[in-house]
C-alpha cells in the first residue's frame, strides 16, 4: 500500500509540472474513512495559494493530466479532493497472497532495526495491592511492548517498583507492632497494606512514631542488616503476588529495578547537576529550574534527603548508559504529567540530547465504576484478584449456557474472561477516563474482546466444516472474491500493517483494538451475505482462504494486545 501511495504522489507531482514537492504531496495523501470516497484521497486546498486557483479547478486539472499506474482503477473529483480507487482485483490478489504466505508474521517488520526501546510500565508501590489503575497501566505497557517487538525493535520492559522511601521506615515499625495479629502468609499484600494504614493512623496521633520511622529509614539507607531483611521480605511478598498477575496478563519485564536500585546512584546525579551549575538553593532545598511555566524540580529536600524525582533522574542516567535507548517510554496516570515534564527537562544536564529527546511520558485517564469514583475508605476499590476471578466465572457461565459440552472450559473461560478485561481497557483512547462495567465487557455482541474472539472461533469452525486445507496460493483464484462484502473485508485486512505502525507511533493500542472490531464486523457482514460452503469448488476454496486470512489477522491482532484466542468456545 505504501508503494501505491508513493506512486500516486509521483503521478500528482508530474501532473503539477513539479510545482509542488513530492514529499509534501505524499504527506497530504489520506486514506478516507469511508471507502466510498476511494482508497486514497488527495486534498487540493493547500495548493490554492501557490497555484492561484480554486481547489476544485486544481483537482480537475490534475485529473485531466494524471497518468495512473495499473493498480489504480480510476480517480474522481469530489469537492476539492481527488479520490483514487484501487483496482480491486489487484488488491485482493496481493493482500491475500501476502497474508497466507506470511501467516503470523503478517504485519511484522524490521523497521525497528534492533534499536533499543524501553517501555517502563506497571511500576506499583510495593506492599500495596494491585488495583484497577495498575491494571490499565499494565495492559497498555504490555501492548506497547508487543507492538514495538513486532516492528523489529529490541524492547526492554522495566518495572520501576516503588520500593524506596520513608514510608518503608513506617511500615517496618507497623510490622513490628502488629505482625502477630495477622497470618502474613495469606493475602500478604492486603495484610501489609492494612498494617500500613494502621501505623499511619497512629503516627498522625503520635509524633514519636514518625521519628522512629525516620530513624528506621535512615538505618535502612545505611544498610542495617535487620531492617534490610525486613524490607527485602516486603519486596519479595509483593513481587510474588504481582508476578502472579503478570503471568495471567502475559506481561513481560526484563528488569524489576525500582526506586531502591537507585539509592546508591543519586550522589552522582547531584554531583553532575552541581558541577553544571544547574542546582540552585530554594528555601533550603536544592532544585533545578526547568522553565518559567512550571515549578522547579526538587532534587534534595531541605533536610538533605533525596526524593522520587532524584531517583528518576538517576534512572535516566543509568538507562542511557546501560541500554543506549532510542526511546524510554513511561506509562503512568495523568497525575504525574508535571513530574515527568520536570525530570525530562532536568535530564538535559545529565544525558546527551539524543537520550533526552527520547524520553516519552504516556498518561492515561481514570477508571471509574458505574457507581462512581473508587475510594479505599468507601470500600469501593476493586482489587485485581477479585476482578479477574469474577470475570472468569462470569465468562464460564456465559459459555456453558451457549455450549454445555465444551472441552477445556476452565482454560477457555480464562481466555475469554481475561481477554474481555484487557480488551475493555484498550479499546478506549488512553487519555480518556473509563467507566468500568464488567457485564458490558463480557457481552458477546458488543464492541468487546469476546466478540472478536468469537469471530475467530467462528472462522475456525467454518474452515473445519468446509474441510479446508492449505494450498499453494498460486492455485487459488482470488478474483472470484468480488462481492462488495468480500472486497470490503479484504481491503480492511490490507490495512493491518499500517494499523500496527500507527498504533505504535501514537502509543495508542486502541487504534488496533478498534480495527479488530471493524474486521470482526466486516467478517460478519461477509459471512451473512456470502455462503462459504458452496458447490463451486474454486469459489469455496477462495472464500475459505479469505476466512483463513481473517482468522490469521484477528489472532495476531489480539495477541499483540495480550489476548489469547480459544480455538473453540
Ligand atoms: N510507583 C509509581 C506509582 O505507583 C509509578 C512509577 C512511575 N515511574 C517512574 N519512573 N516514576 O505512582
């Protein structure tokens, strides 16, 4: 498709007697939302000034003069647009051959050229349960990880655990006081967070507890053996629980170096900033000024202690040296937008420009429940374990009602339940808030994961019924696929590689999710209008190939966003 687009640009350039640069033309060529308006469109409005004619006249002029290559069937002028229509038979042939030959590699490429991309995601604060916000973060990060990988990048997934800070001094104190009241081996994260809440409450009433906490953290920083062991224990039980969830979600991390990892790497940061004259005093604290429109980035507090931002600066320095990254992408909720603006700006004193320019912050919106905002105090926070269990058991009920004799019901229910959750979180653009409703996400007939998975299963069962087996693509007569529904579906499948690229470039897996809904919808339309199992063997073969190609795209698309496809359901 890219090649066709380039050829169109070349033809337009010629028709305009090279009065406009080819690159500028290429830049402006669009793919119309509705393919009634062609497969490509070139808006002529921007030429009006240069050529001193109306966009419609310009479009008509180009149409008269243009020489089109054989892949283009015709061009039409509508308003100030030139709409190009591809030769359908050509598209059909090429696309389907490509998909059937490349199979699960269709859509993958080498454009990343092995360059290093860091995707930093999930990053929960240890000793606290995983909630819906972390879930959104994790599925977004996982999808980006997969997308970059499929484009030939070398991806490093980092979980920047929140595992350092004075709160651990407090938690240690709480643990000492209350541990005997709990069985920490069960539900350990909830126990730790409950202990934290209790000791925090006490500390508000009793100043002395805060002093002890401070003292604890100081000792921890100095490497006190006993305290370090306790901290390590908190980290281990937390990580064990998180890893269980990551396993379920298929999330990959190459490093769990969190904030604590940088505890001995901050001195150097302070030194460099100081040497470069970037550190200034501000009410006793040491800060870096990062622009007039935002507050300075605090590096050392007035008591000399480091903070969250200091560790992030150390992480940037470390990552630039260790991973030589092209991009380092951070995923967090919108609350941290300011923090990242500050540290990215301050990073210019620490790393080369190429690294600083590669720092990217991706913020995502809030999750709300249908019943309102989540709050720990009101008991309306949804913990991920409950959610996963609920989703799986509901999925199981729905599937059993449809197909009581299904094999591997537990495995399938898991794929559907979890797939529904992931899909739901990725179908909305990342910046938008999500109003979460479990029943809605599990519907088989909406814009949901189960709907897309079900389309895949249906395709597989059609192929089974038809006794389909793979043949050399040169033996298949794809030209028989010429109904409107067939052509529309094929053109959609053709877009897949571009969709992957766009979803990655815009850090927006929802582009892929929405695309999969469209493929599923067009597949249903095709299937309702065109019988696959027909007398005419050649036609049956061609239609089966289209069904098979659709199943390949759906399976790959879902796998990129971390969703597995059952073969039956
Ligand atoms: N632990 C933080 C939180 O839960 C997120 C960390 C984001 N990453 C970073 N490098 N600061 O809010």
